C-alpha cells in the first residue's frame, strides 16, 4: 500500500481505479466501500481527473464540515458540473451570496412555519393515501415510485400552495432520475465530454431539463399574473426582500431556488421513506412496536407537530434506516488553502469527499454496522458518525420538513396497512447523487384488519 505524496494517506492505485471504472458507473458506493475496508477510513484516489480524499472518519468530518468549514467550499463537481443543469443557488454557491440566500430561505423552514404547513401536509397525505389504497387493489406495487409521488405532491404543495398534477409529477420524477444518471457519467468519465457533445447526449439532457424547468416557470408566472397571495414558500420568496439591499429576488433566482428545493426536498424524503419501509418489510418485528406507540401517543387526537415528534421508537427506526441507507451517500468539498488534520497534509485544491455511507458503516463507531438495530440510537454516538443531512453550517436547510413528511407517511402506512416484499427478495442499491434502489421495490400491500 503506497502513501499519497500530497496527503500522507493510503492511496488507491490508478490501475485499480481504471479496472473499477465499470463498477463505479454502476454504483460508486460499492467501490468506495471496498476501498474503505481495504485502505481505512481516510484514503485518496483519482476520481475523474483530480486527486480526491475520501473521508469516513467522524473526527475529520467534524473538522472539514464544522470546525474549519470556511476553508472548504463545494467542489468543482457542484460549482461546474451540476451548475450546468441546476443553475447557481443555495446548494452550490459560497460566501456572502450563499449566506444571503440561506438567511432568506431559512425563513420558510422555521418551527412555526412547519407548524403552519402541517395542515397542508395532512391534506396532501389524505389525497395520496386515497390513491395509494386504490393502487393496493391492483396487486404488488413499486413502493419507491409511490414515495416519489407522495414527496413530490407534498413538497410541491408546500412550495406552490397547490398540488402538482399527476402528469407534472411523473414528468418531473423521470427528469430528475435521467439527469442524475447522466451527471454521474460526466463526473466519473470526464474524458468522454467530446463524445457526450458529439453524440447529442448533452443536447438531449438539456432539453429534458428545460421541460422540467418550464413546470416551475409556469407556477411562478401563474402566481405573478393572478395577484393572489399564497401561504407557501413561493410567496415568501417572492415577497421577502434581502435585508441588506431591500431588493427582491429576480425571477431567474426564484426559479433556481425553487427548483433546487423541489429536487432536494423530494429526493431526500423519497429515499429515506423508501428505505425505511424496506427495512420494516425485512424486519417486521418492529412493526407492532411502532403501531403500539402510535396508538399510545396519538390515539384519536389529530397529529400536530409536537405529537409527530413524540413517536420516539418510530424516530429511532427512521434514524437506523438512514444510518444503513443514508439518502446522501456522500457530499463534496474542496480545500481553498493548504490545511492539515493531524499528520495529514491537505494541499489547496484537494477535493475532499465526506463519505457519509462509510461513516454510517464505520465499525469503530457502529458495531455490527450491517445489522438493523434501532435501539442503538438509545446510546450516545459521535455527532459526525451519523450525518444523514450533512453537518456544520451547510446542514440541509429542509431537514425538519423532510423528517415531518417521512414520519407522516410512514406512520400512516404502518398503522393502516400490512406490507411485505414480493418473494422477500433483497433490493440492491444504486448510488447516483442519492442512494436509491437499483430497480423497482415491489411490495404486496393490504389493508390491516383492526384488532378487537
């Protein structure tokens, strides 16, 4: 095992990266896990054309994401590759611009705002569950697709004050999946850029993006023309001026921020809810405990923000699901200036990947990491050994809304339905930007018969 000249850490040989390119394209997390187990919690490799440090050590994650976060910006992957399809917004900006956007947008995710949004979410849930029940009468269903539709409905309603149409939901969901798969190709195989351009793949995917963007633009223009005032995040963004200048966001900036919120909000909640239902289907011994807790805590009372967060066992189940299958399996940073962590040299320009999946499966912090055990969250753990929403100042702005959506839909399905995997087949993972199932997650779902 050689030492990297630039970081003083174990280095994955270039020949090994070349050999593993096909596997990296299929699902990078499988390759990263092989390297972690062989080279340890901090190692370097050449990812694309850059020397990259992959980190699943919680102490170094805390240093990069929190203690010295000013020295680590989003990497070139975010600010160059993803901007092409996302535009410049909260998720891929830095410095004063990022702080300005963060302060304004965070107003849409305060505890009081979420309490106001909860009735809206309950309305969406009621509509979704009616459609969900209808689907159960047609045989096994793809539970991942159902969660995609629910979270798009839920996030869309919170953003726009009205639900997206089924056509819009399906179009947007397909666009997200298609573009993400293409972006992974561009990151892993940057040497194929000329091929992507000459074969028309770039043009094809930009057309898909433009059609998805148009859905957002139509909602913004409709709100502008109607003159109506909604109690939603779009209205907050349209009406709230920046404190430093008194100016409002431009329509282009509004579009980019709404688009990023819609994609990130949908993807995070979808992925976490899907894998939680999967873990419960594989470990049904936890279902009765959740049902007893829901009955004890909620009874016939309406669900409010406080009650939702009193479902302690369900929250532990969700946490353990996000530990085993974190929605974001990795994030990315880039060192501005030369830095040092312990005896590790981190030169300026080094890409650092906080490898969340690796941290969540780090045996030094999570004994028997592949075992599904919600009660492990009864004990204290290193705060950066469990970071499903990232960490430090750039922690996911919508994490509390995501948790609310997930708890709502999981508690409702668990209380009212029995479900099991078709043939009890294990579902593999496909790590694009998020950690998704590698195919349909087919389940048999049936209405529960109430106990006497």
